[in-house]
């Protein structure tokens, strides 16, 4: 009999976690000849999420929980869940029910009968995300695919079921700065996609705002692309040509038209422009250096405070 590990990162999900467990458990029980386990990861919640998880685990022997000492982030929670899993197959799901439990059966069928290594849910539409957030998300995925040359399309999220071979490959990647969408693409494996309509959260509030999404997107680019490091060279060539043109223009203005101030303005603009680009390049290099600095410290990805 095969076993399925359901990995559920949780952060302040007291309003929805019991409903998630009930609906997901009902769907899993419909799959014949399948053993299963729930692995809830409490990512330093400040509400009563951990109390609810303790109660669920007391009532159902198939439920387990890990509670972090503080909030380490969803990336660390997913890694902890995969590391603690014992199933032949593992699926990562959000606790807010935006990942439909009804897809578990076709996902399991794709892996156990159709020969795929992974089956992911591909979100269609962005209802509830807002126009600006949807536009930024689509733009980000277009950019990161061009920079990394890996398959990280819009809608290809963390909701996916994997066989043990793929899970073990992911666990071999122990970097501190994790971007799981990129890791999924990097390890490869044969993947089937099942489309589902995006829905709003069943309860509670999203933990993602524009600031955290920008930070997450930037981390993803830095983790899987060195293209930004090439910007100084490209801009250096462009600015060299621009400075030559501006210098010739200012010289012509001064010699033939006697506009001495025009040359001064041009030089001032160039100096300011170059200074701002210098700061931008230093910022990019500093970000890569900071990532390397954290990796070299070899700090643990997460710290467990309590688990059953």
C-alpha cells in the first residue's frame, strides 16, 4: 500500500485550519488503498493555530505537527515538511483552501498510474488578487523565465504532488536562501499540470503584501540567475558611448554657438546619472554578496521548538 504525505505550512491560520483538515481528509479517504499522513508546520504563528494543531493530532493519529521557534518563512516550512515526510508521495498544500483538495485524486492517479514524477496544479485566473498585483505577478514570471531559462510560468505554484525520487532530489539542495519554485524547475522530472480556477481564501487574511511579494520575487531572481551581474558591463558600454556623444555635443555647443552653460548642464546630468547607476550596481553586487555571506554561515534553515 502506498503512503501519501500531505505537507501544510501554517502561519496564523486559526480561522481555516480545521475546515482545511476536514475537507482534505474527506478527499483523501476517497482514494482506495492509500495510507496517508498530515504534516502541519506551524511557522511561528501568533494566534491559536498551534493549539488547534495539537488538538487535531490528538484526535487523529495520522496527523503530525512541527512548530518553529519563530517565523522562518514558507520556504523553510516546506523544506521541513518534506524532510519529515515518510510517504511514497508528497503533496504541498496551502491551509487557506486555495489549493482544491478535490485535485488530490487525479494527482495521485497521474503519479501512480500514468508514470509521472510530479503533478502540479496550474492556477487559472487571479480572482481576488487585484489588478495591480496580477499585473506585477505576470510580469515577474515573464522576466524570471527569460533570466533563468527555466520553466517557472505564471500559475505554476507550490501545489504539487511528487514521488519520493523527486522529493529526495529536492532535499539534496540545502541552501539557506531557498526559492522552491526555482528548485522544482531545477531538479526537473516529468511533470503533468492540472488547471484549476483561482479562488479567494476560505477564511482569514493573506500574509502576502506587495512588499513581501517584491522581496520574494527579487530573491527568486538572485537565487537562480546571474544575469543582473552582467548589467554593469552592458551599462558601462552604453554610458561610455553616451558620454562620448554628450562630450562632443557640449564641445560643438561651446565652439560654434558659444553656449557655455549648455555644456555645464550636460556634464552635470551625466555625473548625476552615472552616480545613480553606480549605486544601483553596488546594490546588486551587495545583494549577491549578502546571499553568499548567509550561505557560508551554514545556519539551520529552521529551528524546531515543539513537535509530536
